C-alpha cells in the first residue's frame, strides 16, 4: 500500500499521515517527490489525497493524474479530499478521472480542515476553533482508517447526489478558478526582502528572485504555500491583505 498526496499549507499531508498510520501504510510520498510515479507503479493499493478548491481539483493534481494516466490501470484507489467547509464530490472529481484510466475506486473520505486562503475573510476561525476542527478530523480519520483496514471503506463524495452538490454548489460557478494556472500572485516589492523562501517552496517553480525581489509568473496552482510561509507577509493571491497565515505545524504539538 502506498499513500500519495499533494498539500499546500500542510493540511492534506497531515491527514494523509494520520490515515496512513492508522491504516498500516508506511510508504507516503508527495506528488512532488521524484520517486512518486515509480512507487505508484509498484503498488496495487493506493491512498490518494489532495485539497479541494471551489469543489474541484487543484490544477497541479489534475495534471499529475492525466500526465501519468498509464499507471492507474487496475489500481485500487482510496481517495481523501480535504476542504475548508464543503465540496460535495471532493473525492468524486478525481474518481471519475481515475476510472477513465482504468482504476478501481474503493472508497472516499472528506475531511474538514482549517481554511488556508488567508487573504479572504470567509471561513476564518480563531485558533481555538481551528484546533477543535482538527481534533474532530483526527477522530474521523481514525474511524475511517479502521473501516478501511476492515475492508469496509467509507464512500463519501462518490455518488450521484454528491456529484450534483459539488457541481451546483460551487464548481459550475467557479470552474475558471481551477481550470488553468493563474497569474494572480501579488508580491509587495516594498516589503519583500528577497529571502527566497517562496522560490524554494513553490511546487510550480512559479516564483523566482530577480534583482533581490521575488517575482511571480503565470503558473500558480493556488496552494497558498508561498503566502503562508512568507516571513514578511509580502504575498497575497486571491485577496489583497494578509489576514492569517495558516500552517498545520502551528497546531500539531497541541494535538
């Protein structure tokens, strides 16, 4: 069994590790790891995890699945989708792709985590409320992992009703947000010190340091990793003001 994930601010990584620990999976890789494809190819049972944006897949995740379409045939895939509030068919959006490439979808799990879009006021909670959300999610993960081990996996987000909820709840209206990569990263040159942290962390290599300042391109996948790790709070993406920089590491020692 192999667990594969994509994570921006750490929410999905955290959930993948917790589920894998309880399910007895010791091989955990990010899709950014050079060995991820070969590890998937050699495994029959796959746990595949990602965050949901506007009830849809992050562009980087969709591209990974499609680019490696030949490795999914006859794989047994359990899907974990993390979200700030609601997705409808968070697991279903990738399940339909995986099935197209010959995979067997064995189950799905939706996990609510603190919202990572820290430059938009919607869904923002206090640190205590976020901690309670994470604690509730850990309990749900542990229960779902036991079901998975007992060959009775949960099936959240995989039926027709969930599909309609995801489509009409958000995806139909915000499809353009995730259809393509974006150039929406904004960097305040008067605040940026050119430390290079964003350049090193960006999964798309969309940020570079030029003349001592960070400069962004047009390949942002909206993961908010650069935003949440900028020590100068110089980066915004969808909003115009840094409200909170969410990182799961800030909560892990309290669990």
